[in-house]
C-alpha cells in the first residue's frame, strides 16, 4: 500500500515520510524592491548630506566673524555688610555711557532782584512776594505808584518806596525799613492784610488793565488824599534808577 501524506486540519498535507523538506526561503521568494522607492531614498540621503554641509559651513562662518573677547583691563571689588566680596571685571575697551539730562531752568528770587537794585526790580519783588503775576502791566502800575509816593530819582527814600506804615514804625507811612527787601515784604503783607486794599489785590492778581488797578488804588485808604482821584497821577514812562549800595 502506497504511503500518502495525510490531510491536516488546515487542508495542507504533511510531507511524506522520508521526503526532503523544502527550504524556507524557497517557500517565500523575496519580493523585488520597486525602483521608485530606491530612487526616493537616494534623494533623501543627498538632501540630508547637503543640509549637514551647509550647517557645518554656517557654524564655521559665524565662528570666524565673531569678534574676539575684549581684554580685561580693570577689576573692582565690593564688600557687603555681611563681609561677602564681589569682584567685577570691566573690559579695558569698554566705552563710557553718555547720559542725557533734561534741561532745567530757575525762577527769579529775592537775590536776583536785589542784585538788580533798580526801582523796577523792587516793583517786581513786591509782585513776587505778594504772589501776583509779574507782568509788565502790573509792574508798570507799581512803578507809577512808587513815583507818586517818592520821586523816581530817590524812590528808595528811607528804604520805604511806598511810604508804607505797616511795620515801619511810622503810623503815617513816614517810617523806615532796614533794607529794601524788608520794605517789599511789608508792602506785600500790608496789601493782603487790610480789607480796604481788596480791590488792589484783585486787580494785581488778575493782571487787570492798568486803569482798573489804579482806580482801586485811588479809592483805597492807602493815601488819605486818594491821589486826588487820579488828578495827580502821571502816566509818562517811569525812568529806571538804581538805589545806592547797601540799601538792599
């Protein structure tokens, strides 16, 4: 009886006894690799190689262009309250830092006006101390007022340009002050201290027209004559005179 292979559960037959088994590779022949896949892999390899070359060249170029380190020229050491020491090294070629500061200005004060020493300076000083605007119209009225009390060429008489009795020791206004600065301080204080001078204060504070301030002066109790309600008031320009040394 011939010995045939028996069918298996999977439907395949087992090799007959004594038969030579087939080689595994022969059972699964290797599939041929497509040419397109091989070509794509070669292209990718070339791109990677080129990119690596470019990166290496860039690294060398950056290294070549980088400036050499600056030489260390000076060292500074600082110690804290706890005794810790810190050393800071500064390159010798380090440039200084230019700092731009804002412009600044100063406002005139007592020293500035005293240095001028003229009747215009004194009139401006009264405006300054009284807190009034130092405008041309305000100063013009004050200089005219000073001329009515003392002549322009001796406006510093008794260091009391306005014949102010406030603090001068002369109730009628014929007292004197030690300096023209003190006289200006008392004139400014007197204007703010007497309710009868409210119209003058309001006019100066608003830098009102000269005629408005002058009318307030005539109507006030500053002068018992009220300057003849303006009849004796002069409107010609007031000459500028400097006071003698030591009056300020």
